[in-house]
C-alpha cells in the first residue's frame, strides 16, 4: 500500500525582470494611465524534504490582474521544457525530484493595467526567501515606488529608469511595484477614504435625525433614503473619476454634482433655512472636509478623530439646549398613547 503526501516547496530565491511600456491613453475627453508589462520570473526551487516524488505547480491569477497572456512555464535544465499552465489547477512539472535537488522554473507572461504595477511579494510573508533580485525597466520618469517599497537603487535616463531591488534572507508583508504619478498618486488615499466612507454616511443621517427633532423639521422617513444617496454618490464620484482626471478636477466635479443633487432635493423637503444652515453645512463637513483629510500626507488619523469629535460635540451642544420632551417623534408617540 502506497501513501501519498503533498509537501509544499517554496522558492529558495526569486529573480524578476519586468519591462513596462507606459503611456497616457485618451478616450473622448477622458485621460487615463495604461501600461503593458513583459515579465520573466525565475524561481529556484529545492526539494528540502526527505522524500523523492513528482513536482507539481499551481498558477493563480495575480490580484487586480484583469488580463494575462503569452503565459509560459519553462524548465531550462529539461531541454527547455515548455508548459502551458492551467489557472488555479495543479499540473505536473517534473516526474521526479530527489531530496536536495534544485531546479530553475522560469515563468514568462505579459499583462496590461491602468493603475499600479505590483508584484504580490507579500504572498511569501510566512516564509524566509534567501534572495530576491528584481529589475523593473520603465519608459517614463513619472513614477513612484509603490508604498515606498523595498530597498532599491534607481538608474535614471532622460527617457526612463531602471529600478533594481536586491534583498537577501527576508520575509515581508510589502509588495513590490510602481505607481504612475500623473493620475494615480492618490489612489492609496482614495482607497482608504472608501473604507471609512460608511462613517460619513452614518454620521450624516444621525445629524439629520437629531437636528430635525430639535428644529421640528417634519418630513417622511422615506426621505432618508435619498438623503443617504446624496452622501453615497459623492464618494462614488470621487472613487471612479480619480482614475480619469487629476485630484483637483475630481473633487471639483464631485462637489458640483453632489451640490446639484442637494439643492434639487433638500430645500423641497426641509425648507431653505434648515437645508442651508444645517443639512448643507454638515454634508460639506462629512464629504468634502472628510475626504480632504484622507489626502493629507501626515496627521490623517489625528485630523479624522478631531473632525468626528467636533461633529459629536456640536450635536451634544444642541441636544443639551433642546427640550427633548417636545421633539416631534416623542410628541407623536405620546399622542398615540393618549
């Protein structure tokens, strides 16, 4: 009776050669970043177990990669054996690999993208890789290292740059990559903003509820749905327009469209006094000021806490000076009981 066991083998070292051809693409009035990347990865795999057996490999589609093509897996020591991999499924590389034996596995593929070129090095965070060598060749100088990145050197030319990463005996949660400055330098901040945007929505609805009771602004609860949509659409505008326009233009368009929704709807529901003095002011604070805080290079956390604190303080101040027993929601409940 034979017993079969899967033993994972991690790359001993990784060598990456990437050539990025970047250019701004235009479609009608929209301008956005686009790049095409040619990649070659060489993984040195050693059988560190005490057993001989088949060597299998599983290829998964990289995160945020919408297109991969010309994908090949080759083993130079096996007469340049070339294999067309099947995504998300194990396939046989070698019928036999002995204990201590080492083999080079070469992956070549091309990909296209818009925002960030990133190699998911953090997938190896549970292991110590003996060596990483990566050369990223660019045809532009309008780039930044993704999230400050790993230790690297840069050779710049008038038409581009070559970025070299060289790290030994490491384990990291960082990814390796580049971002393009002209349109995408704020993508990380926008992503963080989207994560916290539900807080803006909740606070805005809380503000409307308390101040509508304080000022006896009566309206059907159904209107909360459309009030929420005004807040939600602002963040949707910011999240998607930033991929096509600069950050200033993105905020300008988002503010204009949100203001149009607000003035089309809110004065008809609350009246101009409540809409401009209460709803409009807090909507501005919880959308525009809220999002500008996340664009700050430093003190984002502190400014975020200060804004939330001031909003709550203003609510507490007005509630403390209000006669809660006269709030419409309580008056209606008392009338029904009587």
